[in-house]
């Protein structure tokens, strides 16, 4: 019995060592970014690889804010993401309700069509989308960045699946009282769908906030350039050698621009992970 | 008013609501998702510019593609990336989920730590890993030197550049798979595991006979998304190496981007897009087949066997 206990203890210790190693490996890059951002250029290249800065400096942060239009890019990103979330709420909730709750020929076809598009990479649509936006002379506007982002079928599909779980009896009662579909949707379905809608909003936020390929194509100036594109222009503007002298600054910029997403994640960690999980399981 | 006309009025209202609610989304879906795929086929047969629809050139773009040595490099690079990232993200994503599913203290915190890279922007991951993988003063080389490994010039040598990008990508995305697997593991019925342990099945046996079959649907999803997303890799490459050195990290989407939006050879880029679409379609079908049919096939075989016995 004793040896069994010992074996069990050994096993647990092993698991804890593994867990700690994993956490260290995943945290190390983040802590290294943090540490680098507070170091002077001289210290960054002193070859000591110390994790805690010897001379703690805020110079990188000062330079990041004064030398680069981070504020403008951040504003553009927030406006774009805000618009995408706002528009997609309307664009996704209505069709999801219609597909889930109204009987008509073609529901099955539309759902399959929608799901089939989920797996199509958005890069493949870029050529025609670009031609459309260019011919409407909308390049380098918020409109151009936002519009192709509000046809993400996964949001509709998630809501559709959730709406189907709401018992039909609820809407029957409302119908008998003479309520139309719009009333049923706003009075019965929406109040019950808080969790599903927040999942959709988080997913939309993550996808839109990180969206890089499309904004890279259609934004050229600080007027509409979003953060990911702005950061890429900083990075590609350095040649290999000069970049090596600016790492403190680059890490400071990285951290500053992650603040919105990081804050949201820290505040709503559980919801965030739930949203991703649901998209994975249902998708 | 007769009962019938009230019903008719209702139905009319319902149809109006139906049209109003479906049209905006499906119009967008059609214009920006479905039509562009067909448009790529059309464009690929033409010499085309941004403002014009160009002239018909038949299979010229495809002939050029077949004779383009860079295209083969792109194919090789993209699949190399998939080979580096795919298995690690799937297998280790699962193993990490297994670890986090144990009754240990601190698993919630660890889960957050493993997942947090995923919320950073691709460009940031690229910038951060350019620093960590730096040949002369990068953190990774520093720790590798303790193991007696000579400094590796990760991103500036064509033999290791793709591996460097893969390292960054794995750190960035593996948490996604882990979180999804973790949810699936929590759905594995406890009774099965307990019954198996009473029957004397050891941990390895329980893993292969119960846990892995139970999360099969999740594995299907994880494999499908990992493969498709890997084939589309773009942001990391754009920021970390821009396809270099010597085109050793030029990937499919990167090549499409350069041809379409740097050189504005839209017809040629569309041909690349068509090939990419067909590859993704083929791989999706293969994965569906791999995961889907087996079950039915096995069930049929089992039934047949039952009949014989």
C-alpha cells in the first residue's frame, strides 16, 4: 500500500513540475518583452540577459508615444472594431432568428451555404473585394475596412444554434397575444440570449481586432490605418541592422498597443475562453 | 373578416419579415464571400487590372504558374510550415489539455497563460519573436548556448527561417487548440473512466481506449482548422521575414499578396487563389473522409460480424 502511495505522490510531483515548466515556457516571451521595454539600449545588448532591468527607464515608452501615431492607429482600430460589432449585431441576429424560428423552404440550404463559407479563407475573396472597394473609390476609408468584415457566417451560425434551443412555447404565447416576429425577437429571444450574444461579440472583437490582411490592402494613411497594419509598417521600415538597435522601443510599442485586448481578456477571462471554446465545438 | 384572410395577412407579414431579415446578411455573404471565389476562376483566365475587367487570355496565367519556379518554392514552403506547426499544435495542444485537466492547483491560471498569446495581434507576435530569435542577442540562443548549441541565425538563414516562424506561430496559436480540447475532455463521461479503472485498465489504456475516441469530433475540428489556418499563414511571415531570405519563407498567401497588391497582376494572383482554393478544398475533403466515413464503415463491419456470430 505504501509503495502505491509513493508512486501516486511521485506522479503528482511530476505533473506539477511539468505544469510549472509549461507556464514558464509560455510566460517567458511575455516577460522578456516587458523586461526589454524598460531597458536602455545599452543594457539590451550587454550580453547579460538579465530579466530585471539594472537601470529602469521609461524612455522607450516616451519615444513610442511621441514618435509614432499610436493614438491615431488605436483610434482607427477601436472605431473599426466598434462599427463591425455594431453592424454585425444587426446583420447576424436577424438572419439567425429567421433561420431558426420561421418555417420556410430553403432553410436547410441557406444554413449549409453559410456553414460552407466558414472554412473559405478570407484572403481568397480579397481580389474581388478590392476591385469593388476600389471602383467605389472607397480605398483608405473606415467603410472599406469595415464592410467585408460583416459577413462572418460563424457568428450567425452560433446564434442560430442558440436560438434553436429556446423552447417554441415561449413564442407561441406571444403569437397568441398578437405579437409579430419582431416583437417575439426583441421581447423574448434577445433577453434570453445574453450569453450567446456576448460570445458572438467577443469572437467578433478578437477576429476584427487582429484582422491584418484586409486592412493592409485598403488602408494607406494614418487616416484609416488600423493598429496591426501600423505596427507592420514600423517593422518593415527598419532594415535588419537598424532594427537591432530599436528593440526596447519596439517592445514598448507592442505592450502599449496590446492594452485594450489584454484588459478585456483579464477582465473577462472566463467569458473569453468560453467564447473560443463554443466557436470551436459548434463550428 | 374570415379566418383565412387573417392567416393570409399573418403569412404576408411573416414573409416580409423573412425577406427583410435575411437579405442584408446573405447579400453581403454572396458579394464578399461566395461570388469572389467564382470571380477568381473568371479573373484567372484574363489579364486584368484593378479598374478594368481586362481581356480573355485563356489558360495563359496557369501556364505561367506551372513554369514559375517560385510557385513550387511557395508550395514547398507552405507545406513545410504546415508540417512544422500542424503536428505540434494538434498533439501538444491535446497533451497540454490533458495536463490542465488533472486535478492540480493553478490549472485555471495556467490555462490563461497558455491561451493569452492568442489574443495578441499577429504583427506583435512577429515583432516580439524577431527579437527573441535574434541571432546575436536573442533570448532563445542564449538559453540554447547552455545546452551547448551554437548560435542559430534563425530568421536570416534560409534553412532555419521557416522553423523560426513556426516557433512563433506555435507559441501564438497552440492555446486555442488546448482550450478547445480542454472543454472536450471535461465532457468525457466520468463513469466510463471509472468503469475502465475498475476493470483494471491503466492510464495509457484509458487514454487510448476511452479518452481519445471520446474527443474524436473535437480532433476532427482541431485538425481541420489547424490545417486550413496553417496553409493561410501570412501575418507572421510578412512581419518576420517578408518571405526571405532567398524566398525560403514565401508562402501561398504572401505570394498572392505580392502578385495581386504589389505588382497588381490580378489575373495571375487569381490563378494562385484558385490553386489555393482547390488545395484547401481537397484537404478538407480528405479530412472529412478520414474522420467521417470510418465510423459508419466500422459500424457496418461490426454489424456484419454480429450477424455471423
